[in-house]
């Protein structure tokens, strides 16, 4: 399956990144000389995506100006200037700008490096893994030892077939959600029109036995604080030195 559309969640306040985010939106913070959101957009373009919805709120004018100059994708703005919609409400609103085919959903401040050269990309593999007959959502997941900047906690337990449940010590096989998923927009058709947390829909998919994951190839980075910028850049330097 080739997925041609995506939603990038980019409207957050970036409060833990202050004082940097007092004057710039978090997705435009540069890591190794490149805005974080551009890592995400470049990966989507490489995977064959053509159209992307991006939600904006914090320093929205800066976000729109930057996105207007991005040439590899058609970008649609989901405007949340009036009120933040939380991650669920923002996603539900942004998906209305796209069609009903399967869609990638990515966070603007999470990305990865070190994919196997010559192999399908993580996004291409995730698209191929997603089976809407069996799955509501397919997530890209990663083990803790392949993360930089994460809080050290597992999000889910993964069964042998990729089915996910909330992490417990008893279940084991812990994985971290890598901030990237594929879903069919109709899964959110009954979503509220105001702000809500997307975790309610992850739990709904778990209850239906329809939340699945596949493992990331490479190393995953999340940049949530000013100190994490240096950690991410050091990881990137190390990977480039051995490339």
C-alpha cells in the first residue's frame, strides 16, 4: 500500500522547551541545522506522500511562513489559533482536510535516523504492514535502547503478531510508541468536535483487539527540552560518523 496523505501534529505550546519556544514554535527548533518538522516532512515525501495537513497554534504565523516555502509536498493548514484542540481534537479537525483513504499521522517533534540503506523506509514498511481489515491503527514502535531523549518508560506491550496492549510488567515485550501511525480516517468519525486526548481512541482500538505495531529500523529521537537538543545532535553526529 502506498499512502499519499498525512497529518502532522504541530500545534503544541512546547512548554518544556522554554525559553526557546518563547520566540519560536517547537517544530521550527533546529536540530543539527535543520528544523524538526523538516525531518518529518522529508520522510513523508520520500515515502510517496503528496498532501499533508499540518495544524498550527503557537507562533502560527511563523509556522505558516515556513510551510509555504516547503516545496516537496502540498501542505494544508489546519488553523487552531482560536483554541488548542489537544492531540485528538487537532487530529480529528485536520483529517477533515484530507480524503477518506488511509493516512499517516506524525508528531512534528519526533524523528529517526539510521535506517538501513537500500531497504524500504520505516514509513513504507508501516504502510505495507497496515491491514484495515484487522487494524484500526498501526503504530511504529521502538525499543527503549534505540531512543534518545525519551523518558525511559514503555508505552505498550507487543504480542508476537504485533498486537499492542498497554504496557505491564506481566505482559513484558515493552515498546515505545514512536509518534507515527497509520489509520483510516473513519475511525475518528464519532470523535467530539472539541478538544480531547487521542489516547481514548488508542484504548478503543485495544479493546477491539485492533491496535497493532511494527518495529522501527534505526534510532528514534524526541526533543522535549533545551538540554535534549544537544543530546539529539550528539546522537546524529555519532550515526553520521559510522555511516
